[in-house]
């Protein structure tokens, strides 16, 4: 019965052994004591996960099956070592060139270049805000006496320094030099300059010329200036000028700022300071202006200023047609009533064009209008949209800028710079500069309360100009900017033939009576030159799509393959890592768990069968008897080949030792 069962089992097809790796051997127990020759696994016997036995086998398989061009030449030319070496060097050089190009492409992408796109649009345009100032600082009644005292001290100073009597020109109705009630702090002085080195009198230093901003006077070795000291008088310096005009103006301005800071928080209504006293006529789009179209503020140097079409205007002006007749036209009165000649040395008016939600920085962007001249200013609108983030150093609304905005307007770079200076002024000097807005509970600088603020201010101004304060670094450009490109034309107004009736009409309607009539009027026209406006916008030069396209082009150029070839390369690298790990694991196991196996264990297959028998395996007599009858009835009796070529002595069936392992040939003793 057992023989019949064994024959039936032998007739059935062999079952595959699960878990075999590529290259592992499957052996069956033969009829004789010597195991049968190992058989290579068929396609049905391959395991689910397979790894190659060696690096050579892995590379041969990769070169024979990859879609990368040129790799198969490494296998086809293996019998010709010269060709093999040539193709190997060529393949590696091509591979290196491709990845060098990859590096350049990635470097270009991560440099975040931008492209400038220019678009030309045409539509109705919002008319910008226009600020115009009188260039005539106002003498407030609250400080009028102090200003008159400053004028008398200045008059005395000019006489002491230059022997010039200015009583007839500087102060009307002056009481003379002997009526002075005292002297001011920081008096204006004449300072002797040390004589220059021999041969250097004709060639002045460039640094001195830049600092003085005036040509040197060779025949007078002295300068004009005033002394400034710190709180405890331990450090002093002279603020000097080579030009007496500049020295007197700056000294007078310094004292005027101190007097102006004493004005109360809420100013009373200005006397005789209505729009009609400065602007004779105002028209926009051939329609007269009204009081709702402008707002008023006072500038310490430029006097009373009026802003037309600002953000407080309920209905912003719109321009639907270009040309001088479709803009803003102003007729101005430029006579200097109650003039402060030591503070402002020019006559006319100052005008600036800016956005509705931007403050008017008259020092930075304004320009003067000449009396007796009609000035026509044409505008072209331009918009710039920058990319933020990695593509450019700009800010959208200034919320990420470490400077507090002190102006009631949107963020601009000039707003940030002035706010930054004011913050440093308050921090270092303990008071606020009167030209810029101040935070709450902070006083404007006055040497009666802050005796050393002048010393601190001029030191801070030098640090600010050299960017030691970091304001120009902190204040980034806004991402969206709207600007207006201006061009001006001038003509005499009124003309010789028309001036008589023009002045007569101004006399009858506006009570215009001055001696030199032409120097007391000016006219300005502000309009759009055309309704076409230019928009400059930035866009990324290299996007992710562009990068992938360039990488694919380089890969196809050097290897003529596709994305799947990249996956093949990744698979090759993965197989290399796995084989290396398994070889190291086999070496580790052979050294610490099977020291008798020697170095052969590190050279075997990278995968190990789970049911490997001990090295000194000897067949049991029962198994020898079953091998003569037929194949083993159970898979547990099937053993793999031994790990070594020879085995130790095994006991004979009769119990004798020392019999050879080949004593039982296939078929019987």
C-alpha cells in the first residue's frame, strides 16, 4: 500500500516551493543517498520578491533591459574590452554632462528670476491728488512776538558778522539793534579754519567739498556756524558752512523750529486764510471748484498748502478726455504777504502730484512754479506690480516691515523712511522732529525743554544719511506702485497785450492791488497727456512647468529616454542598496552566528532559504530506505544540498562509523 501511494505521489507534478529568491536552488530527495543535481526554478517557481545574486548580474540585467540608449553596448561589447571601456567612459561622461546641465537648470530656478510684462491699457482715469503750497510760512499770532524777536537777533548777528544793516529789509517797523531783549542759545559765530598744508590751498579735498556743499572761499580762511553740545557739555561740535547764506538760513531754521514747536495742539482758525486769498480761480473739466474739493494743512517751510481731489473728497475727479481743457487749471496769487525772508528765499508756489492715499512730501517730489508764467504739466500714468516672496524684496501693505507707520495713509517707502527716522529721533533724543508726525504723548523738540536735541539731531542726521540707522534697509519697496510721469511747458502769462485787462479784472473781482503785478500771479494747468497708461507687471521667468520641460529636454538629448527611464534608474539604485545591505547582513551573520562557515558565507546568495539544514547533516537510515522505494511522502524529508563539498563520516545502516557518503548509489547497495 505504501509503495502504491509513493508511486502516485511521484506521478503528480512537482509543487513550487513558496518564498524562493532569484538564483536559489530547489532540490528533491532522490532514490539514492546522493541528492539529485540542483534545478533552476521555472517561471512558475519564481518567488514574489527576487534580488540578484551579485552586482555583475544586476548590471547585466539592467543593461539588457533598460530603455536608456547606449547602456546595452556595455553588455554587447563585453568580449572586446576596448569597446567596453570606450562605451563605459562615454556613458559616464554623458551621464555627468546631463546632471551638470540639471544643476544649471535648478540653479536658475532657485534664483527666482522674473520677467517684466508691459501692458498698454486705455480707459477712464482717476485724476490724482494735487497739492500746492504758497512758499510763504505763516506767522501765527501766538508766536508772532517770538518770531519778531528772532528777526531782531538775526539782524544784530548779520551786523556783527558782516557789518550789514538789514533793518530796512528783514523786519518791517523794527525797533533797531539796541532794543534786543536778550540773546538766543547757540549763537551764530565766525570760526577760523586752520591753515591748510603747504601746496594744498589750491586743491581742496573732495570730502570737504561734499560736506560743505559749497565752493571754498580762498581769500577768507573762516567759516560761519553755531556750536551744539550734549546734555552735560562733555562733547561739542560746530555745525559750520562755508557760505554765509546757507549758515544764516540753517541757523534761522533751527530756531524757527523751536519756536514753532510751542504752538498749541489745536490751532485756531487762520486769519484771512481762505482759498480766495491764494487761488483766484480753480476749474476742473471746465467746472468751477468748491470748498469740498480741497483740504488744507500747514507746512513749516512751505506755508499754507491745499490738496485737491484727496481721499477726503466724496466724489473723486475722473478724466474721460485728455488735453489741457480737461484737467485742473489754477490761477494763483504769488505775492509774499507777511513774508519771512530768512526762512524762504524763493517766490512763487510749490506743486506736487501724488496718489489720493499718499501724503504730500513737498521736499521729495514737489517743484516750484515761477511767477508771471503759465506752467502746463502733462501727466502719464504708470503702474508697477512686483512679485513678492522669493521673487523680490517688496511688501504688500507694510505689515511685515519692522517700522510703525506714523502717517494716516497707506504704506509707501517714503512714509516708512520718515517714520523710521522719527522713531530713532524719539529714542535717541527724547523728542519728535516737527517736520514728521509724532506718536501720542510725545513732545516736539524745543531747546527750552530738551537742551541738547540739536546736538542729537545733527548727529542722527549724519547716521541716517550713511544708513547707519538701517532705515533704507528696513523700508522695503511696496509691491504695487502707481506713479505719474510729468513733463512741463512754460509760457509768459499774461502776455504784454493782454496783461492790462487781465489785471483790471483781478482788481475788480479779487481786490488784487500790488506794485509789481507780474510777480504776483501765476497760472498752472495739470492734465493727462493721453488716457493710455502703462502697466508693468512681473512674472516668474522659470516656473515648475518650465523646469520640468527643460529637464525632460536635457534627458532626451543625452540619453533619448523618458520619465520611465528615471524610474528604472531609481530601481537600479534601490537594488544596489538592498544587495549591499543583504551582503553586509550575510557577512555579519557568518561572523557572529556561523563562524565555521568562513568567508564563503559572505560570497553566497544575498537571500537565504528559511529551512537550511545544519552543515553536518547525515541522512537517517529510515530516509535511505524510503529513498530506495521512491520519493519522500512528506516535504519535511526533502533537504537542500549541503553547504560544503564533503561531509564528515556518517554511520552505516548497520551502525558502523566511517562509511563514505557515496556508499549508496541510486538503485541499491
